C-alpha cells in the first residue's frame, strides 16, 4: 500500500490524561475542546491554515490568557482526524494512507484548510496524493472506498466515493483477466480453495481458472451492500465483463453475506426486525443486479435466493423475478433445491411458488416449428434466392433449438414427478395442488409413468381420508400403458387404487405378457374378493345392467381377456358388473352415460385384444 509523509519536524505532542499539548517555549493561547479531549495549542500556526478556526475565534469570547473553542461532537473523524490536521499546521510529520486519508480529508474540509488560507495547504496535498497514488492502486482503492462508510455524507459531497467506484470499475474493465491485482489472492498465498457455500477444497485447475477470470470478485465482496451495488452497476455498465462473471461475483457476495443455517435461528428470534430488514435489503439488491442473460447464474443459486426470499418475506416483485428466472432454466434444477419451505405454514412446502415456476417454464415458446412450404415448381427451384437459403438455415437452427427445448421438457417431467413424490408425504397438501402439478406436464413429456405412480401411491398412503371420487380424480392423470412391468405388478396388488385403475393395469400387463410370452401377476385380494361373490351378485348385477338401453356386441366379453385370467368369460363379466355397481352406489345416483360406457367397455379394446386372442389361440393349436 502507498503512503505519504507530510512535514519534517519530530512529534512533540504529549498526553497527560485527556489533555494534549505541544512542547514549546511559548505558552499556549488556544484551547480546542473535542469529545472530552483538550488540545492546548497556539493560534499562530493553526489560524494561518484553518479558516474555520479563524471564524470561530472571532465569534468566541477572548479571555486574558487563552481562547477556548468547542468543536462539535459530529466533527468528521473525531480526535483521530483532528490531530493530524493540527500536526500539519505545526510542521510535524504525519503519515497518510488509504486507511486514514478519507477521515483527514473530511476533517481538513471542515477546518477549511484551503488554498485560500495558504498555498500548498493540506486539502491540496491530500487531493494530489489521492488522485495520483491512492486511486491508481487496486487495494488502495478498495480500502479507501470501505473507509467512506464512516463518513457517507462528507464522502459523497467531496466526490471521494464516486471516484473510488470509478477507479475500481475501470481497473476491472481494463484488466478483466489480470490475477495479480487481487490482494485477496496474495493475502491467501494465491489460494482460492474455499467454495462459495463454505465447502472444501477444489482442484488446482479449477482454482487457477477461477483466479484468472473473477480475480476481482472476492475483493469487491468485502464492501457493504450500498457500495457493492453501486460498484457492480458501474462494472456492468462498462459492458466488457461477461455476464457469467457477473453472476459468479454475485454468488460469491451472496454466500458471504446472506443468512446461513446458523443465522436462521437469529432471524426467527429477531423481534425488532432489524436483522430481517437488513438481510431483506441485501437480497433484493442482489436480485436487482442479476444479469438479464439466461444461464448467467446457476439454477441452484437462483433457488437458494428464492428460498432466502421466502424466509425473509421479501417483496413479491423480487420473488416473482426469481421464480421467472428459475422457470427459464428449470431443467437444471434438482428436487432438493425445489423443496422451498412455506412461509405461511399451511403446507410443508411452498407449492404455489413451484406452480409459478412450472408455469413460467411451460409458457416458453418451445413448440417445434412447422416446416415452411416447399415449392415444387422447376423455375422456383432454379431461381432460388440467397434469402431463401438463409430462411432455411434459420429454420434448421430453430429446429435444433426446439429439439433442445423438447429434451428439457423431458427432464422437467421427470423432475416434477420426483418433486411430487416428496410433497406427497405432506398430510396438509390439498388434492387440487397435487392434480394441478401432475397435469401441468404434457403427455408426450412423460416417457414412463413409474415416478408419477409412486407419487400417487405415496399421496394415497398419506391421505387415507380421501373419498372414492377423489381417488379417481387423482388417478385420471395416470396412463397405465406407460407403467413398467414392476410398476404394473405393484399396482395390480395395490388396494389403495380405485378398482377401475387396477383392471386397466391388469389388462395392460396381460397384453404385454401375451406379446412377450410371459406370466401374468395373480389377481389382487380385492379383485379375488369380487370374483368370490360372483354367484351371489351376478343375477342382481345382470338385472341392473339390462335396465340400460345399451346393447353389448356379442362375443365381446371374450375379447376383454387373453390367456392368463381365470375363467375369462365369467370373471371379466363379474368385474364389469362390479364396476357398474360401483357407479350405481356412488352418491346414490345412476349416471346413464357412465353406465353406458361401462357396458360398452369391451368395444374400446376390441381390435387390440381380438388380435391378442387370435395369437394366443394360434399358439395353442401349434402346441397341440
């Protein structure tokens, strides 16, 4: 660090308790009182350089021996700043550096030690040193800017704060890849082995990579949020630092100052709200500095900010901005980061906030574009213009981008299903939220429904109070054809599922087993119980089914089954009748359209199962 010495005389100030005086043959005639201290000084050297003291002496009464001047309690810098000014008047050597130059400069301004009082006065010398030396160095500029925090109004009026910020920003913009300027790196011996979240070490290659790019981030992170915000705005406005480095710098600052798990209990017990307000201001300032470019900061970092915003009850605009940014890169997220605790307390996790994120992701214009019409005329093909070729190139590029967005939807679909598995354990989670999140994903994005089935099964176990209709509503989103063999085996024996879903699973599994020549899972207990009551209920069910006007196509009962179910005609007919009874008993109302559909169930899979049946029969004849 640079420093400057002014004066050549030895220090002759001495202290006796709270009294400071100068060794001299001439007795003192001026007493300066400041914050409990008394300075026994002489008018001649001080008044010749301090216009303010001249004015105060003329206004205060003059005693026979000495004159007393009371300086205000808000004197900038206090005793530590006044004493160098007094020593400068006596010609005693003083040392100025980045640590005290702001305080002495503010004190000199108050005392009016200007060129008007004397040429080459203290203010002039400080300004020359500040502009030519202090602001030319990286570390000196950072330290000087930090010291302005103690004198915000004075520093602003004198332009010290703005000059320091401009000096720091210009160095970052001029040397964006220069490592040696960072005093944090040199202070640690060039090491950068502490991660943003306080974790362990990183490889040497990654460490050197970080040093070569964001060398300035840790040094600037030492600033308070007000000065940091202004400095980052100046750096961003320069337009020479990549947005990814800006995002990296913000992540370093957030990990240093935002509340951690150890600080959260203090926030919860903050009755006055001072700490909460402080952290909230910090968070909202960081959000306002986020680069506009997608991917400038990681999705994990954005979700950590969103979690903190929920904890600190940040403004809705800040939360919505974070949710919007997370939605733009949701495919990068992981389930653990998405489990944001609810600030209201109605549910364990903030499901509404996740819905906002998901809606933002789905609202992106990611649908694959349609191909432009191709001209078949021979003349048009021969006179194909360069602009048409450019359109084709843009179209191919758009197809590539759309295919990438399609893959991101596949990732998000799996992410959402795993998220549903986690929140399904919450006994307070409303059914409407569960269904809304599940239905937000388009059908094509779910390659399989195994994870979705696990989420539904978990929700059914955690909410045993669900009615029959509510269970059916929840299971409507499930596509049994997309379940794996293991999931089908589990679902076929899952007594929590509605009966209709179990039957659908059985048929899907049986069709798959017939195609592959495998075995079919045994009927679950609830289905076996239904079949066991066949003799008692068949006649009653036949009467109810016959009351409808629906006509069943002859022979379709056989087409419901393939080899694997016992007694295909009788058993499947019983299942249909039981399903019909289930519709009759629900709410005590007979719904003709639903009953008609039940009676006509065999007509829907007719073609598929007739083929499967013929294949099965052919295989049987071959064996005989």
